[in-house]
């Protein structure tokens, strides 16, 4: 994400309103769901190219 520059003679303001309990619960559920999705993707059987086995001579 890049830097957004303000055009001349225009001011950007951000109003921060507090979240309701319902919005907080919904967001927490979404974050939990996304973390579970990421974990599932990482635990696949895709080879990494590195081998931990030692071949004895």
C-alpha cells in the first residue's frame, strides 16, 4: 500500500466511531476463520525442497 498524498486545498479527515459489541464479535469470528484457513494451507503435503534425512555411506 502506498502513501496517499492530499491534493492542495483539500483536507482528508477520518472519523473514528467505536464498534458495537456485534461488530466486534463478527470481526473476531472473521479473524479466527481466516487464521484457520491459513493454517490449513500451511499443513499441506507440498514439498519444501529441503530434506531432513541423512544418507549414511
